[in-house]
C-alpha cells in the first residue's frame, strides 16, 4: 500500500468515526521521527488532531516485522493511562481495531517539547526526570497484581516481536561472548509478569510539561516486568552522556531523581528486587542500541559506538547488582572516554 493509499484509508477512518465530515477540507502532514507507524497531523476547520497506523515492517535497516495489532494495544494503554493519571498522555478520540487506526488529540510542539531534543541540547532538568519517574511509578502501581489488567495486556507475542527479540536476542547473535547472559536476561524478562509496562519509555516519546510528564507511543505495552521501563529510559540518559559529556553530572542526578520518584510508588515487591533486574537489563539495552535491530541514530562516529559497546560488554560480564553502580560506571566510561 502506498503512502497515498494509507492516507486515504486514514481519512475514511476519521469520517467513519464522525471526526471528519465527508465534505470537509483537511490538511494532512506526516509527522516524522518514528520507525514503526504512520502518523499524521490533520488540520480541520477549528481543530487539529493526530491519526496513527502501525506498519507491518518497521523502517530500519534490518528486516523487522511486527503485528499491526499493536495499534490496538497502544489505544488500550492510552485509555488506561488517562484513567489512572489524567493528563499523562494524549486523549484518544476514536479507534478502529480492524482497520488498524486510532485518533488522538494533537499536542502542539510550541507548548510540549520533546524530552530527547531538550537533553541533546544540554537542557537537563533533574526535576522533570522526577516527574517521569512519578508518572511511570503511579501507572505501575495502579496495574500491579490486577488480574483484569494482566488479561487486557497479555501481549507477549507483541512484546517479543518489538523488544525482546530485536533488542536482546539480535544483540546476542552479534556478540557471542555475552550471548548466554543476554539470552538469560531475555528469558527472565519474558517470564516476569508484575505490572503494566509502557515498553518504549524513551525521551523521544516523552513530552515536557510544567507539572507532569506526557507519555507517547505505547504500542509495545505489555503486562510484564516494570524494571524494563526503568532500564529502557536510563539507557537513554547514559547514551546522552556520550554526546553531552559536559552534562554528565546533571544526567546522573536526573537518573537518580527518576528512580527515587518511581520508588515512592513501589509497593508490589521489595525495591531491591526491581533494582537488581534494572541493573541486569541496563547494560543489555545499552548494547542493543548499537548492535540490536534499532540502533540510536545520533551515535554517528564509530568511536562512539565502540565506546558504548565496550562499556556494555564490560558491565554484562561483571554483572553489578545495583543500578547505581551500573549508572556510575557507565556514565564515567561514556562521558570520560
């Protein structure tokens, strides 16, 4: 299906949902930055909204296919999150699971800066990182041990296709020396079911706000291990210390504020257990961002990729049991190399 065909189908979806009159003019602008979905800003008389549709093949160099049903998973996560923590994500406006579309409110960038852009520009606000940890902790706590949420998000195949295989198992294929450790972490992750996981808690999917963090792109949502969300986000703070070594101190403080805010809501298991799993996943995900199916695009120098790889391999082999140790060693190596 061509881009024009997909846009025409998205327009029919809006009409069918009563969000776009048949005879109404609209301006469609593709929004870039993601690899897994088509996303459009749709300007209509007096209002603007977004339409999203999952792609069967992700826009990466590797052949990476994933179920398009993840579009419905994201819709369900947005609905749950808005109910539990109002304002922490865009409001959903319409959904068609069979067609694979949903519509949500448009949040204008002049009022909602992408956290990734702020971090790369050197604008590191540890207090905002605490707001991220607070929102994520509240969502984890609201879903922990809830059988209805577990049933609603029993999306193991989706999560494996989008996260476990392309990140951990692909990295294992490319790094035989630590393959056993990566498969061990992948197996433990796949078998841990404690709370609702966002699954893509990257700064590119987080918008800044004076009172809260706004989370986007939850198509990987899964009832599983909440340690994954923490490790996934902390990985990006470590990576930013490589490209912004001058901001390593505030980045380290941001990581601590995020963890502390999350810990204040952690009541479903002893905090040390979560911390140990974060410490295990963090170097694995660090390696995945250079050797997995979805490497980060801003590490453009081979020396930067090598530094990340060497740091991750060392941490995987040493197996530090505390997240603080992984962060301290990782940031010292990446910012100081």
